[in-house]
C-alpha cells in the first residue's frame, strides 16, 4: 500500500512537470491561526483537495474565498515543498468573537425584532463592515414602519462587547398646522391619525395625503419636527396643489367626455361635464364633492348624500343619500359603508384592501319597487421595491336585486398584475370574468364570460394619461383614452 501511495505522488508530480511548471501537487493543507472556526467549514469553503494538482492562480483564487466567510481579519498563504509535492499553509487572523450585544431601550420597535434583521450575533464574529450594514438595516427597519429616529444608529466594540446606540423621537407634545387659510387645520385634524402623546409615524402622514388625493382635496402635507423639552413638536406644512383640472376622454362606441374640475378650499371639489354619445345627443351635469356631502345633478337624474366618518383608525365612512330620475320617475334611498385602506401611487393601487357594501331601496311613488344589495371588494399586494416591484391585485363585485326589479344581477371578478414602466408610469394586465343573472337559485345560473385587458397609466407633474382596454378575446368591449391637465 505504501508503494502505491508513493507511486501515485510521483505520477502526479511528473504530470505537473510535463504540463506546466506553474502546477503544484498539494500533499496537505494546514490552517495556521484558527481557534474558533470548525475545520470542516474551512475545508468546504475552498475547492482544493489533497493529492490534486492546481495552478498558482487557481490556488490564489480559492484561498481568497476564505475572506468572504466573514471569519477572518487577515489572510495569507505559502506553498512549502514536501517530498514530491507541496504543503499549502494558510495563515489567518480570526476576527474577534462577540460575547454580548447591548441595545438601547426601545419603545417603538422590540429588541427581538431588531435582532432578527442583524448579521451580528452573540457568539458570532465581529465584522466591522457587516456591523455598519447592521446600522443601516436598523434605520431602514424603523423607516419601513414609519418611525423617525432622533439619532441614527451607531456602534462601538470593546472587550468583545458590541454596543448599538440610537435614539427614538419622543412622543408628540404639540401639533401645529402651517397653512394660508383657516379651513385646512380642522380638515387635517379630522382625518389625521396622529394625536398629542403619539409617536411620529410618517406612514400616517402618507395615508393622510393619499386620502386627500382620493377625495380631490388639493393639498399635501409636508411634516417638519424638532425636539423641545423631551417632546416632539410636529409642524404640518400645507402645500397647495393645482386646484383646476381639465379632462378629455374618449370611450369606444360610447361617448366623448369633457370635464372641468375646481377645488374651492372651504367648499369642496366642484366639477362640471359635457358628454356626447357620438350621435349628436348631449349630456351635461355638475357635482360637488364636499367633506360632508356629495351632490350630483345632470340632465337625467340627481342625487345627494350625507357622509360621516365612522372610524378614523380603520378609514370607515358611512353614506346616506337620496337619488331621483328625471326620465323614468325612479326614486331611491341608499346607504353605503366603505372601508378604504388602499395605498395608491399616482392613482394606481399598490397595497391594502377596499370594501364597500351598499343597499338601495327603490320606490316611494315611482314606477318600481325593488331593492339592490351591492358589494365591492379589492385587495392589492406589492412585492419588491422600486422599479423591480410587482403588484398583484384581486377585485370583485356583486349586485343582487330582489323585488319588481327592471335590472338583472351581476357578478364580476378580476385579477391584475401591475409593473412599473418607469417613474410614475405603470402597465396592468388583467383577466377575469362576469356573469349576469335574473334568478340566482344555483351556481349553474352563473355563466361567466371570460374577459381580459390592459391598462396603461402615466402621471407627470401637470398631465396624466391613461388607456384602458377590455376584450372578450374576440371583440373590443371597452376602450377608453383619457388626458387630464392640472393647473
């Protein structure tokens, strides 16, 4: 057996001489300076095996992989001649071990949550670069939850003890609204989910701005703060957005619409429209979207609705209204409950849910006597960040009439896949189906028509564009192109 081993070594050595003087037959591997890292971890980190021949460049590349393990501060190696081969001796200086990690007192985020996102661990190796990354991770984690730090995370390492330090903002002691008029402050405080004694949460400021956008309230809040006597003074600066909007849209085989909207601060959003059905018939009307009521009047019908916020925390709003028709003498009393927790970006849903439940009672001396129960639900989820994010959405709706109803019921569902095309531009692919029914006695009464479509949305500083297409994969069912100018 001994003769076979010696012969094998000689053969490998001879091959190294024949095929290049830069090749080295490795007879053994020695790790010098290792105290805490298991040998098998080191051996598995490099692809160098005993009794194999390698070039010096290859050995250099493999040995340098050990630096990426995060265990060593310094590393070098040498090849020592042994018999007919070489012994690879790798000299290392291990990074120091962390015996204990100390965190500051936290109120907004638990220490256990922080530990879960860090590279640094107790009884692990102290790596300065990784610890700097840990400080960034801590700040990003607070920011993701909406919290602001008074002092950014720092660290120091001494006697094998790693200490992190940072400071959270103290609770809010005072909130000041900086605005041009007097109507902004009560409106902001009505919808803002922050009070004196709370901790500043930037996500709630974003929610407020998103809510204003949905309600056509043309203002935006930019917060500032300072620390005064162990409390945070929060300043809410009101930025005024363009109050006027002109919109021109084309609906395939239906109409061309022109509308003009104006935000009148202490009154609400007023909008007038003119619509042509492409055959000479003209529709027109005006609406008011106020903080407490909605009023709509056009040449065919009218409606008025009172609104009340039921829950500031969960964004639940109740709406009680009356609707009448100038054409078919139809009158209705309606009530709706809406929860809107959808976060949007330039009008595109990104995350959250939306639920709307309504009941319409038709009658009151009109030609009809029936009721309609309606439900609308949406859910959107964002995966990834920036231009790499994907938005997955589900939307569904149901209208179920009973009584002497001239209308049929309908059920619709839709799945969406949305990706950003660039800054403030999105494309959405959608597929779903719809079904109309007169008597829903069994599931067999639902005969779905499969539908698909695509939406393109682009929002610039003063101009928005959108294109919406829907088809049953044979015919175009809906096509709408719209341009909106803000000034």
